[in-house]
């Protein structure tokens, strides 16, 4: 299992340099990869047993321990993701089936494989692809690291202007933008976007914008980007919907031993209500985990929205991993998925 998680974590090695800059050496990337693999393999080592009956319980338990917090904060590459591939549309029943087959395999391996295959054929045969609601569109951008790191006000101005032109020229009812394109959304930003947002509201349209905002009650300098909430906010006809990222990237964004960065909020709401849809939202890193989606699924979403700012992961397998994880969750719960990514 250590080898399994290490193989799944290797994109951290090339990704660390782009994300951390000069501090992100290959050694740092290798350390993060091996440390994550060791932590995720730990339950498997502690609960290992050769007793057949106990193994049938320990394997599902290990999967749950690595999927749920606290280990679930780094719980990528979970075997639970296979439920969406094998049993599309089965929702919670598919997760139960995966755990059940893993338990039965210890006793009746051949029969278990036959039953799993038959069940998979049944669910594949009856599955139909859900359709994205009419008028909902996503915008993929190529702004690079605009808005990241040290403030570059000229670049941020050009990015905001480009986004507003896209919104005005679009006829979409709901337009989804990638994660954190607007570095600091505040009263000044609201005023700068005023004419565009007024026009969008008059047309009964909504733009969903990835942005950073101050934490409530935080009176810091508005240009200090060391502490913020990473959110998806609605502007236009709907100005009330706001989703806060629940699990930021550990160490890089969520700094557990400091006051900076993006706070961890495991139990925040996982959906937003926009234009008669209850949308589950996953921002970037959350797409490869189990806990953020399953906690959102408890709120009965009707569509899945995913946003990412993958400028730092360009040329790695990370964007493809995010997309495949998202597709698996969407298939499992029969949800249309709308994704917006910045490179």
C-alpha cells in the first residue's frame, strides 16, 4: 500500500517546484510524496493480519480511515473512487458494494469477481449521461499565475478586465470561472465591477467567480495576501451564494502551524443554490479527495461544479487526476459536471 500511494503521489515531485517556486526543490517534492504515502499506508500496517475473518473487516476499515478526516485531508487515490467507474448511478449503494466486495474477496475470490462483474454490467447498462442545465457554461482561461504571489496590480487589472469582457459578451445564464482569478475581492473590487454586475443582474444572469476574500472580522491590510478565504462567489442576479473551500492544499495553502494561509473548515456547507440548482462545489485539491464530495452529497446536489487554478501543475498529471476523480464522483451520483480551469 505504501508503493500504491507513492505511485499515486509522484506528481508532487514536479509540481512542488512550480507551486513553491525556488523553495520547491525536487527533494522537497520527494519528501512530500513519501511522507504522504507513509501516512496513508500507516493504517494498513497497523491493522494488518493474516486471520481471514479479521482481514475482511480490516480492509474496509483501512479504506474508511484513509478517506475520512484526519487522514482524509491527504486521502487521495482512494479505492472508493472505483465505485463511480464500476457502478455508475448507484450513489451510496455503490460505495457499500465496493466495501462489501473487498470483504467477500478474502473468502470467495473467484465468486466475488464474478458477482462484481455482473453487478458492474447491470449498472453500466442502465446508466444514462446527465445533461448540464440549459444556459450553464464554464470558462477555461490561460492567465498563468495571475494574482498569485506578490501583487502585480497591472496584471490583476488586465485579468479583471478580460473576465468582464467575457461576461458581457456571453449569453450564458450561469457562467463559471476558475479558482482564485480575483486575488482580493472587496468593496473596491465590487465598485470596479459595478457596471458589469449591474448589466448581468438586469439580464437575470449570474457569474460564479473564484476569488480570495478577507476572513470575517479581519481588519488586515487589503493588499496583504497572507491570510484569506478561497471562495467561489456569485455575482449578478444572485449575490448571496458563496462557497468556501473546505480543504486547501496542506502546507502550501493550509498552514497548520501558523496563522497565515487559507483556514481548514471540514464541516462548512458543501453546496450553493444558484438558479434553481443545488450545486455541489469542489475547488482544486478537493477534487481528488473523498470527504469533500461525500459530505456535499449529503446535501442532495443536482449538479457538480469544479474549479481549479492549475497554472502550477501544467505539464504534470495532476489536472488529469482531478478530472478523472471528478468524473467518477459525478457518475456515481448521476450528476452533470461543469468544470473551469486556469492554466
